């Protein structure tokens, strides 16, 4: 670690600002570091850090008692403290910054006790879950679209165009084809949950865990095998996957005799794990989970059927969770819950009776935070620094493809204001999309979802979906814009004054 950049500032902007800067500069040079310190005093920013200097820096120290624009330090190791710490013990501060500084504005950034985004350095519960979902999504989309096409053909109409019955006329070539496609879609829905469980288990314990988890999840979702009215659904698959995953990890730690080691991963471990998880599902967890999930989905359906405000309320809650920590634990909980409801009800009740409310809400809300901050930087230009506007352009690109983490640098720099704005706007988008009757099957959760994905939304799919998301973006942007103060305009430096004086008039 050779190059350090720092920013100092105090409430009055007079003494402590410059004392802290002087202490850091003197101590860093004594310790052998290259350092440049920007002061944010009463006169404004002096000795400003150039973008090239920030890029070359190995460490950023913020010793300030007031809010400092930190978005420009995104991706850099950063340590934040007050000005007194730099004055009293600059050497200790530099050592502390080296040891405890964290990458600013990336996934896993912590604001107080709230983790913003996924922690890339750690493998946790949601890492395994999202790994399984990533493998399952293509099957969900493929099976869902095939089933939808076949289902639309199954509605028989009379001469007046009225729907009179549902079914396939297998005596005709087209009717037989659509009947087969309908069966293909059903096969996809039957396999998608075991597939999900297999790859969650693989994320935990690698390839030997795939087969036992898939078999266990299949049993847990087959009512006939369990002797229940319904299967255990997504939740049963998660439980099975984690039991199998950690069981296989334990089995891999056993010191097997050399003579059987070649067949341990392909025969012995899969056999033992499959046998044990099958017994656990049949005799311990299968029936209780299936009963509980059936009651939960029936309750959600009852709420939607009997209370017109239920989709709006559920959608707002799911949307707010998406905007809270931008890919962190709360965000991922909403996403997993929504995916569970969508896949389970789609597999059990088909396209027409599936519950799309949570899935639609989270996908409508997922791009609100990054796009909201971008809009704010365009409509409230005097309230954002040049660096913040550049960072907002990156947030725009991420938001358009449904990556909510694009707003993380802004939340890390200004947590209270940004979290309030993101949660409110995301709740608006999620609530409106769910209440409007939209059905999100798959694709990109953003305004582009109307073109890259499949969204069923009447009467005008493209316009209505975009309007719901735009409303959330507007709310986020307005809260950010109206609650921020204008950025102080720094006085021109000597070079700028000199260059302006040397300018020749144009005739």
C-alpha cells in the first residue's frame, strides 16, 4: 500500500479541517506513504483530488465531521472517522484504516447494521438459494410459455366468439399438437422444483449432492407418494436441499478405504444420501410441510379473492423489501418468497389460477432504486456533484437490466435519505403493478421487461407496466431531489481565473 488520498472537514470549516490535513500529511510522509489531502473548509474544497489520483490510490481516509461526497470513491478501500482522530493520532488512524478499511459502494457494503447488497466474499444461505434459482429460471420460463400457448388454444369458443368450454380436440392435428405441448409444460413444472433443489445442494456440497436432493425434492412434491392433498413446494425443496447438502459435506469428510475411494462420489455418497433423505421426507418432514404449504397458498388465494386491497398491500410490502437493502438479506428474502409462491402455485394450479402477485411486485420494484437516483441527478442537477452524476450514469445502465445494486454507492454515502426514497418508490411500483393485475412470467424486471421477457398485462401490456414502474421511479427521484441541499459551488482556482483572463473575444 503506497498511495493514500484523504478528505478532512470539520463543522466550522476553519481550524480542525486544516489541523487534521496537516497531521495526516506529516505522519504519512514519515511512514513512507504518498498522500494527498483534500480540505473541505469554510472556503470550499481546496487541494481537490483528481480522478486520476483517486484511481491510483490504495486507500481512502475520510476524517470529517460533516457529510462528504464519497460516491467518487466507489470501489476503493475506505475508512471513515472524525477530524479529531486525525489530529490526535494520525499514525494510529492510518494503521486502523489499513486494517479495517472496507471497499466502498460494492456489494456487501455495510451501513450501520444493515448490509447493502450481497457479501461477495462470503457464501451464505441466500448464495445457495440464488444458485438454485439461476438454474431453475430457464425451465420456469420455457415451461410457462409453452403451457400458456397451449392453454390459450384450449379455450373453445362458439360462433359468437364466447368461451364455452376448456379442452383439446385431439381429433384434429392442431388440437393433438396443443395437447402434447400442454403436457410438455406440465412436465417442466413438475421437474423445476427438484432441479432447483439439486443445484442448491450442489452449491453446498458439489456434484455428489445433486441426485439425492433432486430425488428427495421430487418425493416431497408428489402428493400421491406422500399421501397428501398437495406437495411441499418450494419450501420443502429448500429444506431437502440443505439437509442433503450438509449431509454430503459430512460424508465427504469420512476417510474412506482406498479401495472404494474411486466410487465414493458417484456411488456410495449418492446412495447413502438418497436413502437417508427419502426416509426423512416420508416419515418426518413430508406431510407436515405439504399440509402447511397448502394452507398458506389457500390463505393467500382467499385474501386475493375476498379483499380487493390485498394485492396492493402485498405488492407494496414486497416492493419495499426489494428497495431496502438492494440485494441484501431483506431483498433476497422477498425474492425467494415471491419465487416460491410463483413456482409452487404455477405447478399446482396452472397458469390461470397461479398467484403472480409477489413475483410481479418484486420484479416491478427491482429497478426503481438505480433508475430513481439517475432521474434525480437529471432533474435536480444543482444538488449533485460531478462525481455523483457520473456514478448515476452507471446506475442507469444497471437499472435498465434489473440490477438493483446500481444504487449501492449512493446508499452507502447517504443511507437514511436514500433508504427512505428507495423503499417508498419501490413500494409504489410493486403495489401498483400487483394491484393492476399484471402477471410476470419471466425476463428482466425493469421497464425493459416489456420487451425482454414475458409479461401479461391488460389492457395495454407495454404501457401499463412501464407506467407502474415509472411512478415508483418518480417518487424515489422526487424524495431524493427535494430532501437534498444544493451542492456548494467551489470558488474558481487561480488557474481558472488566469485562463479566463487570457481568453480572447470572438468576433
